[in-house]
C-alpha cells in the first residue's frame, strides 16, 4: 500500500472529499483507487476560527509501483511500512524457571502478555487488588478519607494510569512500531477503534477497568498467572565475578545475579529473570533495591500544583467559534515557560473535562493527580503546572532530604506531601488557592466561578508554603505568561490544588542498552515508569514489550547447547 501524509481538509468537509483529495494528490482516476483507510487524523488549531483536519492515509491502487516511482522524491508519498508485530522467540521446552513480572500497570501487563504469547508462562505479581476491588477502595478513600496503602490510585491492577485521562500518545521514538501492538491489544480488549487513528487517543477510567480484566484473562488463557496482594519484600541475588556477560564493573557495586524472591506472605519463588515494573510510587521497593546493592541513580522530576478552569474557557480560547465541534471534542493544551530564575514551568498530564483526584499512597501524605472519563464531559479542565527539579535540589531548601544519597528525591517528595497534608487539615483534604490570590501573595477564603473538583474536600490557604521558594516564584511568573497563549489561563478565579509530586520516578534503575538488564544485576530487567524508562500508558506499554523480548531472548539463549 501507499502511505499519504499531510492531507489537509476543512473541519466540516464531506466524506467524499477525502477520496477526491487522494485522486488529486496522486493524479489518478477513481477506477484506479481500490481502497483506502485512515491511519491518523489530527487537526491544526493554530488559527482557532480556521481549523482544518490533517490526515495520514493508507491507499491501495491498481498502479502502486508506478506511483511510488513517480513520487519518489515526494516525502508525502511513500510505501506503507510493515507495522505488524513479530514475536522474537517462542519458549523452548523444559525451562528451568518461569519468568516473573513484578507490577501490573501498563508496563507489567504488556511484559506479562507478550511473554505469555511467546509461551513462557510468566508469573505476574501485583501488590494491590484486582481492578474492580481497587476501584471500590479508591472511590471509598475519596468519599470516606480512609486510605488503603496497598490499593489506591498508585497500587493495584492497571497501575496509576487507570485513574487518569487514559492518554494513549507518546513522543518516544518507536522505529519498530511497538505502539501499534499496544493499541491493537487495547482494541481487542474493548477500547474504541478510533484510538488506532485519532492523533491524541484516550480511553478514560471506566473503559480501562474492563479492558484490564480482559487482558488479565488473556494472560491466564495463554498459561500465565496473575496474583494479587503479592507484595515482593525481597529479591535474592548471588554474587558473580566481573566476567559475566550481562553485568558491568561499576565502582562500589558488586556484580550479582537474580536467584529468586520472597513475598510479604513468606512464599519464596525461584527465578532467574525478573521484570521490575513497579511504578513510580513503590518507595519501599526502591529502598529494598538500594539496600540490596542494585545500581540506582537519582534523576530529575517535577513538582507543582493542579490548575482548574471551566472547560468552556479552554474550549473558547483554543477553538473559538468551533468550540463544541464533535470531532474536536474538549480542548486540551500544552504550555511551557522558561523563567528568569533559570527554572522551566510546564503543563503536564492535561485532563480535559475531568477532575482532580486524591492520589496518596502513604498515610499522612497528600498527593494530587488528574483524571477524565472517556466522554470528557465534566465541567472543569485540569492539568499539572509543574517546575523542573534537579538532583541537587533534593538536599536544599526547607524540604530537603536529611541524607545526600540516590533516594534523596524520594525523601524530598515525601516532605512536600507531608506539608500539603498538614495544610489541608491532616484529613486528606487538599490545600487550594485561587490563581489571583496566589499571584498576589494572599490567602484565599472561598472559590469563585471555578469550583474545585478534588475529593474528599479542600481547605483554602496560602500555597506558597507548599513548595520551595524558587518553585513558587517560577509558577507566579509562568501563569501570566501562559495567559498570553491561552486567554483566561491566569484568570483570578481559576483554582490551584496542591501538591503534585509524582510526575515521574525520582530514580533511574539503570539498565544495559543491549540486554535491558540492570547494569550490575544479571536477570533483573528494570522497566517502565518506576525504573525511569517511560512516562505514560503508551510508553510504559511499549517498554513492557521491549522487556518481554529481552527476557525471551535471554531465556532462549540459555537453553542452547
């Protein structure tokens, strides 16, 4: 087939105009066009009252070879690439030990699923509950302020992405088209087929719940296991010399290899291959790995607030007279500002027509996140407005860690969360402030036109106490700058809710670029967001596939005579 890119049509174009655009572009007659499919559909809204759609199309004609030769120098006419997923291996007989996947967020699900599809019968361990019970526990926390530290927004089947906007787009490089494998598996599990072609696909929490269940069932059908309430308390290693091919000599770290693990119930599982897909909030596991000598390094992340506007304000600012168009749906945005103090402030995890949610996973600490359903029809739009933080920041300011070590970022997060919990009333209500008051440096007393959506509840206060001074100064500078890009963004009655700390993992469990194993620990495969190798549902799923392939190739090689 032939792939045509950058085919532009009016927002309100008729269906037949798409076919005509193909005929015009290729200079062919309608009898020469056999069929076409939409591979991608996006839009250009830079001129809000002159929005147009942009298509990528896969086209079959009776003269494909001639057309490819004719348009050889046209970058918008190329042969459609082969994007079908191909398994790298099939499990050999008589495997000594089964592979284990720790964590069942998007990364763990795809690692487990692809291993199962290749016949390796993986064991998937999830510390939290299955997704329906987890949903009950999470909504119960939002209603009654009773936190289950093992079943919440962060922990449980489906991972943190279950209680989010369900975004399925990413900027990661994907030369092997793993994203198509992820999207096709989602569609097979019940996602709407539009996620295969819209430019910014999303699913939403309620649809994700049933999809996750179907993917779990598929793992079982293929010979794998999924176990819930199975927190891994220890991973066991044996020392090896520096000549082992999958480990590297790192000063201060002993080369070692995986021999098994122990669960919180005392059960021991022997295995030599573990996919570590634990998510960005598994702080106890981070500490255990650090204590066991796995090579870890600190990495940057970002902290800040959730900002809320009425969705209608964002729609009008982005789409003008086209606000409410069925194809455009609820408007989103992406903003960045480089501040005079050297910091960068940017929007993150924007949730059109959604809500701000309580995302705590530890008692006495408060965390926010954003969530949307598939419809995106809630009254407010929200996103994180966050400031970049570097490892040197972890040991400075009033929120600094007591220790200068690789887990200092984790301690920095905890101190921010503890402060927010205290300001909110020490009952999981969140501290909030109106944007106008925040910029002016005065405490807020009540909401205006924008009603905070955070549950269980909110407490009005001065948010300048919730972040280091440099972060507060940066956000105060950025908000008016964002207003120049989206009219009304810094409106006085927009609402800020504290605190957003879990934008990404505070560490990277560094892995070898070829084998994808830990630099000093053979058989340990750091994966997904928790290891610092993903940043959302799609990129985490892609990383899960990569890890499954690496494990499969290693296990197959070990069986060779």
